[in-house]
C-alpha cells in the first residue's frame, strides 16, 4: 500500500511528489488523528460522550480550526455499534459515561486552511479483546477497497463486496446505519472563513459543496455519496473520498476513516492510493505482524 502521489482528479508519473493540494489535506488529516489520540489519552471512567466531543473541539480550536465538515462525535459502549439507532439525532453525543474496558469511537471532521478531513478513531478504556479483533479485521477491508477502486469497479459493487467480507468475518455492517447507508463521501476544498454557520452539526460551507457535487453528479451520472443504492452504480469518480468501513459484533463496533485519493490515471497504482499510510490503525497493523 502506498500513499497518494497525484493531485486529485489528475494523473501523474510514479516519481511525482505530493502537490500542495494533497499536502494540505494530509496535514489536516494528521491534525485530526493527533487530536483523536490526544483526547483518547485523556479519557477516564465517568467522562461522557458530550465531554469527549467538547475536548476534541477545544483541542482543535486551540490549533486554529474554525470550520467543520461536521462537529466531533463520540460513541461509547454499544453505541459504537449503533445499537438501535433509527434516526440521525441518535448519532449526536449523549451523557453516556465511559467505563473501564468499554469501547469508544471518536469521529471528527475539521476544516483547516480550507482543507477538509473526516476521520474515525477506535479504542477502548483498558483491554478489550473483542474490539482488538474487530480492528485487526478491518485491515482486509482497507486492502479490498483500494484494490477494487484501482480495478474501476462500480462503487455499488465494491460496497457489496465489503458486505460479503463482513459476513465471512462474522460481523454486521454498521456504516449502513448512516444516512443513505454510506461507506464514504467526497471531500473538497472549502472557502476559508473566520466563522462558518452550522446546520445540525454540519458546516454549511461543506454542505454547499456536497450539494453542488450531488447536483452536477445527478446530471452526469455519478454521486458524491458511496452507498448500496443505484445512484452509486458507477465507477470511482476522481477526487478525494473519506472512506469509513464500520464493523459491529454483539454491541461492540470499530471503524477507521481516512481519505482515499482517486485520479484519472490509466496506471492502476497511480489511479487510486490512500492519502497517508502513517496513521494509527495502519501502524497498529504493522506492529502486529
């Protein structure tokens, strides 16, 4: 697995370095993961989801973040597997308190200097062998997604193959609980402002960009949402995609979320790459081998 080496939506030779655009996205993605790791290290019994979400917001605001694709989420215990989630409001942080051995997920999407990240970080307060197994088994999903995007398989088919892999592993698909059942969505540059209003926890600037993509995509036969439905029955669209496979088993969930870069290159290795391989879950897998 290699990190991206081409500008979004363009092709490049193998020797090309990261352009300014991709450097900006990689920097904000690393900032988001640094935030997740810093907050995770501060979690202790009794902390609520709302407090954990506030800790993420404050950490990032201290480092210059003023806009968001969406405000930070935190899910504890069986909420990591979205147990009994039926309406979007259930995703927002609650007063659920963290306990010893309990799994958690931090999900945050800052915009910094006009660049967007959307990441998911899974962990537990002390040992949790079940979540450790889920996290280890996510590696196969990262490999499958990259391989099939490079093969230019329709997004809907890739989604179905991720489903089949989950079934073979004995897990439930929990990203299907998200609106439209998405496993991924496009991300783009956002016009930088000192303050940006939010709508139901989502930055209006980012929502405008996603809506614009949806309008243009509908006209041209593609969607910025990667889902199990017919509107995702098209090859991968060049650009940046925040990808988040989410496994669940008996009230425990685990996911990662990171940016996949898709280009129009005819070279398979240049046509799609993960933006960055120096991320916590990737390092964890490497250390376990």
